[in-house]
């Protein structure tokens, strides 16, 4: 049986080896998930939401232990790992508090008289294909609304996070979820296709790369399964007007350095009007490059390593491609670690023939563009094939909102970096995917909105 080798990205050393799932594991998981669904969907909403509350309490109680595993597996700063876990506490509680409202009947008028109601039902087993960069937040925002609705879930977590993945399943079982309602697997690509093809599986949610999303969506389409995709992003931050450049530069630097720059919705392209450009580049570069990579468990580390040596090498090649073609590079300290570290960096003078112009840079490297005017800034923002999030900085909120309306993205933040909470929908357009997670939208993706029409 082939194995997964987990490399600690801060040290470059192998920490653990895990076996892939066998075909027998896949068959058993599908049987158990379907059997659990037949039971779980009969539980009252109050009983289901109590399990969600129990899960949140367990995460809160064991936050330090869980965060240590996250940091060791994927390199997130320990403090940031603990911060991520707040989502895994807040999201279950949010759906426990609001699921009754979200799943309530909706009365509708009918031209033929009588009474019409749209009633919401669970649909069955849902597959989640999850990424490594937020190993708890991403899983919880997929699994919790589906479990609240009465579905059961099978999760294929990223190969970098097998220990985190196992622990999530154990926490759900400890919280009172019936066996089989949440199953963690380590399947191959071929086995993922087998899971999607199974008639008991009703849909698949993917958070990951464009390539992964495209491949899984093709398989789902072949078998007529609904798919939700949250893929890459190259979020533009438009700096159009300010009387406090230090604050704008701070928000932009934090948006880029968060999670070592490994966030699909992190600020990546900074589009600045001519009149503000030189001041922004100076202050932004100073603030961003002040962050120094280091051991994720060290309190003075500005950010941690990238997820793997391969990720660091890919980013280095993208930067080298840009500088070899005339881009200007400004970099901070590299740190003295032996792992997959990459310095905080700023690229300017980036042109369309460079990879950095159109590709997502998944690491602590920012691209700054100069815009002639607001119309040009919007055009540069929309030129990307991605459409996840964006931010607009302008003192006049009416102007900022008008610009926000013109951006081809799923989310826009005005005069601040990305934030919010479990009540706000998350998702994008274009190559960033489709569908929405969180809020009332998130619980509605994989349910049956059944019309029931009763005569007068």
C-alpha cells in the first residue's frame, strides 16, 4: 500500500507516514455514510444542532492541542492556528442558532389557488475535497451546514494534513455525531472519482486549485452531481484615494502576509492611482518587508514557512520569471530556517508577458500596478481570469461603492481588508468558482427545496 509522507515545512524533515485508503475503505465508507444518513436525517433539528454545539465546545476546550498539530503539519504560526480555530467554534454555533430559521418552510402564492409551500429536505451523502491552508476553517464551513441540514459527509482532506483530518473526525464522534455521519478518507484521484460516481453521493464541494476543481467538476457533471467550487484567487486591492496612507498600507500588508500569503482570498494585486503610487509603494514595501519568516512556534516570527519546498520553489520561479523580464523586486529578510521559507516581497513594473501578471502568487509576494484613473484601475482589476474577492480604498464611500459594483468578484471590502464572520456568504465568479458557503446561502447548497401544493 502506498503511503503519504508528511514533511514539516519549517524543518524539511519527515514527521509521519500515513497509508492511503484502500478500495475496501472506500466501499465501507460509502455504506456507513449512507446508513448514517438514514438515521441522522430523522434526528430532530434540536438534536442535530446540539451536536454542533458540542463540537464547538470541544474545539474551544482543546484549542492549544489542535493548533499545535496545524502548525506542525502546514507551517501556520501557532498564534494564527489558534486564531483559525475561532472559526471552528463560531461557525457551528452560528448554524446551531440559525438553522431553524434557514430551514423553515417558505409560503408561496399559486395561480391555481390552494396553498403552496417550499419545504427543505436533506439529500444524502456529500463529498468534501478540502485544502491544506486552513485545515479546520475550510472543513467546518463545508461540513457544519450540511450536517445541520441532515446530510452526512465524506471528507477527502489534503495530504499535508492527515493528523488534523483524523482529529476532526474524532471530535465529531466525541460530540455525539452517529458513526458514519462524518468520515475522513485518504483516497487517490481514481478513488475520488469512484466516490463521486456512487449513486448515494448527491454532491461534491471543492476548495482547492483550478486544476483540481476542473477535474472534479468534470467527473461530477458526467454523473449529474451538483458541485460547489471555491478555487484560486488573485484579489485586487484598489487604492484610489486616502488621507491616511499608513493605514491603507497596513491593511494591504496584513492582507498579503496573512497565512504566509497562502490564502485564496488574500490581497495579491495592489492597483494604485498615479498620484498615490510612489507613496504607497514606499510605505507598503516598508510594512510588508518588515515581516520576517521564522519558526511557526516562535513568538517573534512574522509569518511561517510555505506549505512545502515545492511551493517555495514554484513561487521562486514565478518571481525569477518576472525579474528576468524587467520587473523590480524588493525583498525583506529571508530568515535563517531550513524549511520552505520565502521572504516577504514586492514586485513592481510587472507586464503581461510575465507569469506574475496573470498567475496566482500563493505566498508572501505582492504585485503593485500603477493606474491612470479609476476606470483604468477597474479594468486592471477585472482583467484577471479570477474573481474571488477585492478591496477598495477611497474616502468617499459613494465612490467606493460604485467601484465595488463594477468589480467582477464575489466579495468586496471597502476601506479594510477581508474580514466578516460566519453570517456572510463566501465565494467567487469566473475561474474562482461558483456557489456560496456560510450564511443562509451555505446551508442551501445541497438541500432539496421541495414544492408541496395543497388544494384550496
